[in-house]
C-alpha cells in the first residue's frame, strides 16, 4: 500500500449474528479533512506525523479505475494476505480493444450496494461492495452469453476481478462494454407514461392521433423486448455440453422445492398482512382481506398451476428481470445485470428455472410502471384519478400483450414454453405469484404505501382472465 495510491479495504460487520464482508476502494488525499465542506466520498480524517489527510471512497475515481483497467488488461494476480489473491481476468474482447487515455468518468447512482462507473464511451466498471462467496452469476452468465453463445443484446463482458481464498472465490468487480443508450427501460417507460397521462388529461379529438403514435412507439419497444427475451433464453439453453448451462428436465422435486419456497415466503407475509390490516390505509383493507382469503388454499392453487408431472425444461436465466435491467438502445433493447435477485444466496441465484420466471418478472414490472405513473398523476390531478386509472390500465394491458405476443412468436423451443396455451399460462401464473409475494414482502418492509400494487397484482393473477391477455 503506497500512501497515495488506491487500495482495497476489506472489512466485516456483524449484525444480529450475521457477518457480512465488504470491500471498498480507498485512497488518502493529503488534504486536511474539512468537516464543513460536504464531500460524499470522504470517510474520515487521517494523520501521519504532521501530515493530515482525508480518507476517500474512490470506487468511481479516475486513478482507481485506470489502475483497475490496467491490471485487468495485464491479467494481473495480486497476492494478498494469508494466501489469498486478487485475480484480474480480461476477456479477449478487452484485449482486442485499442487502449485510450481515460477522459471522462461518471458515477451511476444506484439503489444497490454496488458502485458503477461509466468510463468514456468504452467501459462500465461495477464494484460489488458486498463480498459474496461463490461464482457470481453476472460474471458466469455474461461470459456465457457474450463469449460462448454470441448473444448480441447484452453488453460484451470485458473481464472480472475476484478475490480467491483457498477454494472460494468472491467477485469484487466486473467490467462490461459501454453501450450508448437513451436510458434504462424503467426511466424511458416513466417518460412515456407521464406524457401519456398529460395527453389523457388534455385530450381532444385532434390529439388522439398523436397519442396513438406515442403508444405505438412504446409498444414497439415491448415487442422488441419480447423478441430479445426469447432469444436470450434460447441462447442460455443452447449448450448441452456445458454443465452449468445445460437445460434439464424439470423434476417433481423441483416443483416441490419452488412451491415450498413460495409457501414459506408467503406464510410470514400473510401473518404480517393480518397484523397490519387494521392500521392499513382504508383503501388497502379490502385488498388485504382478499389476499388473506387465499391463505389456506395457496398450496393447492400452486399445485394446480404447476403439476408435478409437467414436462418442460429448466434453464439458467436472468433471475431479476425488470424494466430497470434493460437499456433502450436506438430502437432496440439490451439486457443487463445478470446478478440475480441480490437478496437471495448466490447458489440459489445460479439455479435453473423455467423460462416463465423471467417473463413473469417483466410483466410485474410493467404493472409497476403503470401504477407508478398513476401515483405521480395523483399528486398533480387528484380528481382525475378514475379516468387516468382506466387509461393506464389500458396502457399496461397493451404493453404486456405486445411483450408476450412477440415473446411467444420468437420462442420456438416448445421445451421452454409449452405449446398448449393453458399450460403456458398456468406456468406463467405460478411465477407471477412467486414474484408478487416477493414484492409484497418488500413493500411491507420498505414502502407500505405501495403495498396495494402487488396486492392488486396478486388478485388479478389469481382471479383474472388468462395472463396473456390480462
Ligand atoms: N453496458 C452498459 N452501458 C451503459 N450503461 C450501463 C451499462 N451497464 C450498466 N449501465 C448503467 O448503470 C446502471 C446500473 O447498472 P446495473 O448493472 O443494473 O447495476 P446494479 O447492479 O447496481 O443494478 C444502468 O441502469 C445503466 O444506467
Ligand atoms: Mg440493476
């Protein structure tokens, strides 16, 4: 460790008996720590003899990023303490790429524990601040999709950095090719939806034509998404000779496991809902009651949707697929962030599952995007709620239809998506239910005001018409 070079600090925290490990790139700036000037990257004051300095988080700083990229290109292995080492593994795509001085680095603000830096129009460097032992699915799937299967709608993998301790590896960072984009699909959808709401409010016969144009443009993205998701899944299922990716027949034991997981996730959710019922918002109570009424029958419902003797394949998949995991690139979409659901253990995230799981993820996300728009509209035009809710429901259904229709058309592998419409629909419902419970759990813990979105979603899934034309 030089006294003015960046280094990686590893530390452990224990909370309620669970120990987590984190890694943080740090550097000392030999300038006195100034408490009065807020610097989000400054941690602490440091002193060495008479010298005073500031300890900085440099995850998205130029010196650190260029050192990281340099080490990656050179396939460096750094020996750390006690036999552990840092392994920089570049892909051929990085080595083939001409090198430039780094000019412009932008930090991406994300909700996750990761830090992401966009470097010129060349690289995206993501630091996983939380260390998780195991093979990181984003590295594994990125390598498979872009190096082996040749899937073109995900950013090329440029390399990874892992901490190796004995037989265990933990991902520290991943580098991808930068893809010029108009924003992630959640942000772009929100823009479309807000314009749609504005126009709905001001609507006259003349405007109607333009409004439809706007929707048509959006629906084209959804069609593109359906096509790309199906292609991604067929790419993920394309290699029988690579054990981690080989599609496998879904066994009765898999279905029992998935069902048990949903039921055991749902139980505490039901209990919490029952507890919160009386203090919930008036308009949520009916929904809570209706969801609670499903409690006793949940296992049977799931068993009907996904019988144990179903045949079909389970495959590696995205695992945390939603609008925020797609970039809008000209008139196409790119799929990013194959880390899986961050709250699940790494081994669970690497498990195979039916293709319907990712399809369900996106459908739920479209529902969320429409409700989020209604929520924003409510603040501006509270008295137009009924009219806007109807318009947004229509928007949501058309978006889901466009996505699912294009998906079905492109998905030609009947082992991944049942030819029988009812079987396909039931399987999709099974995973929509899984997702909805995950969302309810999340909203109960973090955003009680949003609770009604997954509650209403769950009821629609269970009572509704076929999902494919919700
Ligand atoms: N290859 C890429 N090209 C351009 N921007 C990207 C790329 N990958 C990620 N980003 C930007 O970083 C954001 C977060 O990326 P993501 O991988 O989803 O990180 P997180 O794991 O923190 O969710 C994206 O929404 C996008 O704005
Ligand atoms: Mg993400």
